[in-house]
């Protein structure tokens, strides 16, 4: 996937070079074909390149290891409509044996269960200790947590403890790489084969 995306970025650059060569040589056919193909090649190439880089980095990071924890809902906001309502939640996550912290999470909730997701309620979440911002609310807490939810007393964690995903520099790096590949493709199409377009 990664190498196919990189090759398509090179092809995209070649198509841009072909447009420039067509303008210089007044070749309408070359301009029309290359200009129509270039946007589609670019979209597909950059999408595959970014997806390939993401997959490579996730493979290096290893599998996600999740643990169950109790969490207090600090705020709950509906971000959609319907019988299955998507909610944006602000949580205080209280992992066993570690300090509580704030995190955002989303949950899709049936209209009948909406009352269980009010501010101040306790829910069970799965979180990754290595990536504490990656919090997923369990739709079914299970019998083993029913008693703990009823007795849970979770204090609100300060806002300063909020865990957020690090800035995604990999997308910027993938776009830079794609642009360099496109530049290389444009140069390859213009410099050695310029006479071919005449």
C-alpha cells in the first residue's frame, strides 16, 4: 500500500510535468489527458501513502493493551440524532493503582439508555496505559462492575491532567514525502524526455 501510494505520487508529478510540456509544445491532447488524470492520481496516491505510513507505525508501536477502569462523566453532549445517539463525553478516568486523569471519549447510546450518561454518572471504560488518551466507553459494563458502579466515588480530576493524543506529525511527514515524490516525477517527465512531447 505504501509503495503503491509513493509510485502514484511520482506518477502525479509526471502528469503535472506532462501538462507543462504540453503547454510548451502546444499539445492539446497531452494537456487534456494529463490535467484530467492528475487530480485522481493525487488523491489516490496521497491516501494510500498516508494509510501505509499509519499501518507501518502502528505495527512498530505494537498491539494495544487495554485495561478496564471506572470513569466519572464530567460533561455529556449529543453530537447527532436518532435512536442511537452519538455523545461527546468529558471523563475523569480512575485507573486502579494510578492517578485519575481527564480524557475525552465518544459513545453511541440508545435513546432509552441516555439517562445513564448524564454528568456525574459513573461508567466503565477500557483504556491503554501506554496511550491514556485512547479511552473507549463500554456499552455493557458487565455483572462484575455493577456493584462497583453503584459504590464508586470518583473525584473530579483537574483539567490540567487531561491526556490528549500527540500531534500527528506522521500525516505532515507523509504529505512532504508525497510532494517530494511528485516533484521527482515532474522532473523525470520534463528533463530527460522533453523532446518526446514535441
